[in-house]
C-alpha cells in the first residue's frame, strides 16, 4: 500500500480540542445509555453486549485511519473529524430507531441471534465514526498527543458525571437522541475551527442542519412513534397504559393502574375487598412487594 506522510503541518487549534472533548463525551454517554436500554428491552446482562459493540466500533475506526493515511491527511484532520461527528449524530438516531423497532423473540435462539447481529451492526456505525474522529486527533498531531489525550479523558469523565441527571431528565430513548445533539454540536465546533477553508460555509450549514434536526427530534421524541418503546422482551407494550415512567442510572420504573385485593381475608370476602392500586415494575418485569400478582396482566408473565 502506498502510504502518505502523516506528519502534521501545524498545531491543533482549539476547535480540535473542543471537538475531541465533545466526541468522547458523547461516546461515553451513548455507551452508558445503551446499557440501560438493553436492560429494559431484553435483559440486564446485555449491558456487556453494549460494551462489546462500543469497543468494536472504536477499534474499527482506528483501523480505518491506520490503513488509509492518504485519505485522512493531517491537513484535513479537522475536516474529517467534523464529518465523522455529523455521521455519528445521524447514525445514532438511526441505530436507536432500529433497536426500538425490533420485537425481540426471546423464545427462538436463531431469531434472537439474527436480531442481535442486526442491532450490533447498526450500533457499530456511530461508534466507528467516533473511533475515526478520536484516532485522527490522537495520531495526526503527535507532538500534542498528551494534551489531546487529556481532552479525550476529560470528555469521557464528564460523560460519566452527566449520565445520571441526563437520563433521569430525558428518559431512555430521549437520552440517546440527546447524545446525537451533543455530537452534532461537536461537528459545528470543528467546522467553525476550519470555516475559512474551501466550502466552509456549506460545511457549516450542513453541521447546523444536523444539529437542528437532532434538536427537533429530541424536543418531540415523546410524540414520535419510532422513538418510543413498543416491545419489551418480545411482548407488545403500549406507553399509554402507564400512569408513570421514570428512568435513573440503574433502572426504569413504570407504574400501572390496577385493582388489588386485601390479603388474609375470608375467601367469601375476597372479591368484596377489591380496590384500586398501582403495580410498580422495575426494568420491565421485576415487580415490587405484593404487586407481583399483577405482572401477568401488564407484562405477559412473571419473571
């Protein structure tokens, strides 16, 4: 392979540092958000699946940069980072739509394996875009690698700190769309740092358009069907049946209106003791206290 020189022509500007910071922030947030979504849609141990897809995508992005040095020339590093940021934002929303559209068949191993392969391929794309952007920043400016890596770690660290308040505020699917907004912001920052180059105005308009689309999707995510959860571990789910839904860093809590009966009464008085109550479920099927008897009605079976 005919390799081109990879020596940078100058020092990275502030936009490279800021863009890298926002990209790694988004990457960590997306990975953590997927662990929660997989736990709700399938099972909690699928958190390891999310981690595996993340590592695969990041590594594959680095491999792409390594084998195509002529394409990713140092003079175009910022430009490619902005392109990857825009692609990261768009493919994140697309991958989320794919995840939520699948009715996972937990009873058929062949089907579920095929579904997970499809989901992993969809999710690998945004992480690959992130991997390309990060690899460009860390390899095309070797004299400033230590400072760039500091920005990398700072972004990832802030992502860990922001995860809990953001998912509690936005909910699972909305949180993933929010990640796309942050990634689109990274694209805008990177384009602004190179706006004087050829086609700068067009690239800035494109980055702003991606950010606007992501922002609108976030604002209306609660009303868009393709961004709502409709299947839980293979069972149909109607969001309108819920009296309450809340997300946090360790679980999704849902509350359903129900009819309960007093415990310990005589059999002939059991039906007379019926009264309104609420069924509280954690991560789809885990019922709390005496609410377990109502899980069959609302979730399909007792887990």
